[in-house]
C-alpha cells in the first residue's frame, strides 16, 4: 500500500514553497531594476502559494516530486528572464533547497537525479540569458548543489543506520528488525517465498557474566555475531532483541533449512543456546511469527530444565 507524505516532508516542502512565494512576491513588488520580470515574479508567487496549499493537502508522495520540480521550473524561468547578472546569480542559490530536501527524504540516487536536473536547467537558463562570468556562476552553483546534497545524503544514511543498529554487536536492533523484517515478509507475500524466523537465547548467560564479568560477556556477544555473519546470506536478517536474545529472519528458507543452519551456527558458538523456529504463513506480521518462535524457544528451555 502506498503511503502519503510524512509530516516532516510536508513541513519542509511547505516551508520551501512559502519562501519561494515570498521571494517571488518581493521581486514583483520591489523589483531590482526597471527591466526586472515583474509579471513573471507575480505569476511565480501565485503558483508557489497554490503549491503550498497542494502540499498540505497531498495524499500521495508523488506530489512531493511534482512540487519540487515545479520549484526548479520556477527558479529556472526567473533566471532565464533576469535583467541583471546579480539577479540571475542570486536567484541560483534557491536551487539548493530542492536537492537538500531530496537528500533528506529520498534516496541518494533520487537526490543525484535532482542535482543533474538542476545543473541542466540552470545551464539552459544561462544559455538563454547569458552574461559575463555565467560559466563560473554555473560551475559554482552546480558544485555547491552537488556537495550539499551528497553531504546531507551521507549524514542521513549514517543516522538511519545508527538508529536501527545494535551499538554493541552491529546486528539490527528491535527497530531495525521490525522495519526490515516487515519488508521481507511483504516481499514474501507478493512472490510466495518462504520466510522462517528463529529466536535464539543463550543458556546460562548470567553465570557467564558472573564468571568473566560484563565486559567478557559483551565480548562473547560480539564474537557470536562476528562468527554467524559469514554463514548467513545477504538477504537474511540478524537482530539482537536485547540482552542475550537474538533473532534470525531467513529468506526463502523453510523449517528444515533453518534447523540445518542452526546446527552450523551452534558449531561456531562458544556458548550453548536454545532456539525456537516458526515459519511465516500468508498474512503473518513479524510480531506473530516472533511470538510463535519465542514460544517454541521457551518450550526448548523448559525441556532442558526437566
């Protein structure tokens, strides 16, 4: 199911539209020269206000792209009609807003596509309305836009990774497991693939901490994840639910395959553990499969105590 824009996306894009409306209105009401495109600025101001209303009412994320491209078109039209080099160069700064927005809320590939669009559009506007030093202005604007988008995209990617990663082991944390696990199940529902969830709980880990200390216990957790990763496939998920409990979400794997994998992982583990296995059925959410696997894991622990 396609979702609508998120509140932060709406607020940032609405701000961009509002600033664009104010800038265009200022150009129409207080032109920098007698040759300034007053009528064009007035039209752009009205369009920006309309877009501001649209973004608040948007029910589909495609409108984010429509409005972003409209902002690029508006800035390009004013640059192409600018009466002075200073006006054209000053207006070019407005281009930066769009790839910054894209870098925050879309993929790096999409942000780069916006940068390429802006570089081409600005180059076309300057070719239509040339002035001495236009090539230098074009180059500096293109460079600034590209660097700003890349820097923000890298930062956002890093922050997103930290938000879903267990800081001790580097495995997914609860949030990351929930996000990626639901995505995997959604893909499985579409193509009919099997997904199996495994819950692993280390046996007697409190005694390990009491014996080797918490630092030593933490190192065992780190070593476990490091030993398991090479055995897992890129599509498989490994998460730490907290403490000494781990979760595997295995792509295109049934119960038999999961149990065979567990035998291999147990041979790489310096400590014993109990596990529970549950195969997802059509319509399952991750929480439901986890609950079944968790129940099986606790039954396995109970059998050990008897």
